C-alpha cells in the first residue's frame, strides 16, 4: 500500500505523534514553531506521509521536505539548523490529531466543556483520536500541549466528582 499524504504539521509532543490539521493560514506552522521552541520535535510539515505497519499508522516526512518548516512571514526554515538535531524525529506513530477550527463565542459549536471531546478519524483503516481546538486562541502551543496531556491521561478524581453532580 503506498504512503498516504495528509495536509498538516506532524510533531512529536511529549514523545507522542501529533498531527496538527486545519485550513491554510489558521496558525499550524506558527504553533509548531512555538512547540519547537518549547522543546518538542518536528517530523514533517505540510505533507507528512503515513503508512500502516501492523496495527500502527506511522508518519514521516518526504525526503525533499525533511527538517523544513514553512512559516508565514519567515519563509522556509531549516529546523535542524536553527534548533539542532534534537528538534527532529524521522518518524513516529500517529497517536492524536488536533484540528484547528475557526469559531467564535457566538457559534453554536463553541461551548464550555468539562472534558475534551475526543472523536476519531479513520486513517489507513485505523481510528485515530481527534480533538478540535479553536485556532484563534492567543497561546495555541500551550493549549496543544495541554490537549496532548489530557488525551493520554486518566480523568482526574476531582473532575469525575464534578461530572457526577
């Protein structure tokens, strides 16, 4: 089966393979740059490639785009040159998709939640947990880091108590 190309930025965040997706210009690359500055790693920008290995979806960069990140206003930057070899991963299992969406407080979709609502997308016949985040928040990198932590953590006892009331 040939590799599947998906639009987005594929990163290793807290050692988890996370694909940031959303419409062009929504801030994926700028968020990725913030995350790199916070010590996370780039796997692929723009068109990461994915393949199925047993029960896992693995993502990597096309050779021609390896180490490169395009950021509006800055152009194409060589992440390895600016941040060093520790800022790059060659491949990683895809464990979470975060979709950047554009909505404001008057939209029906925008609501307060007690827990992030994980949905899933089918990628190469495998369900991948997916979370939507408002892309017009000021500190997207911190929201993304927190979303990754929440997606892979058990529900806290305090939130369980709150949900029961």
